[in-house]
């Protein structure tokens, strides 16, 4: 049972700038349907994010339609990453509130992200252990199959 680990590549990947959403050239105003198509989030989720304070204020057109910006799309991409970490919605809203409060919350934001990072590393370790068990079982069945083919 061998678990191959490339710590250097993973570390470098984690430090790389996150990819941005594909967006039309030169455009910086998006309708909710365009954001749905771009992010894969539902319109209901986008409205809910705004209602609970997870999204910053979204501008409106003269007819009242939401107009999202590239900055909003960047924020949604970041929120998506936070969701993948397993961070609670309450913690994400707390983080968003701290962002709106300004620079004096840098330390608290960093602490929240550091705690989340530790949780992610713990989950990665659990998954690596689980992967090792799966690899062991797969090898067991491969050995059993080879043994039965020789018989």
C-alpha cells in the first residue's frame, strides 16, 4: 500500500492565484441570469446570499434589475471556495461583515481563515487515511483475482 504524495506541487498550487470566471471581454455588468450561467449558482441562491448579507450590496438598473460586477463575480468565486472548505454559512457571513467593516478587521479575518485552513488540513489527512485503506482493499482484491487466475 503506497500513497503517493507530492507536497511541493500541492503547496505551489495553493499559493497560485485563483482562476477567474470566464467573462465577456470588456463587460462589467451582468444580469442575474448571466451570473447564473457563469457561476452555476441558482438565482434563488444569489438572492439568498444577498438577503443574508453574504453578498455586498448589488447595484440595480433603473428598472430594478440586479447588475452584478466583475468584483461581485470574484467574491462569489471566493465564497464558492469557502463553501468547499466546509465553512459554515454563519462564518462566511461573519467574514463578509468584517470585510465591509474595513481594514481594522484584518487580524480577525486572518484568524478565521487560519482556523478554516487547519480544518481543511485535518480533512485532507482524514481523506489520505481513507485513500490508504481503499488502496489496500483494491490491492487485496487484485491479488485475490491474480491468485484465482493462476489456479
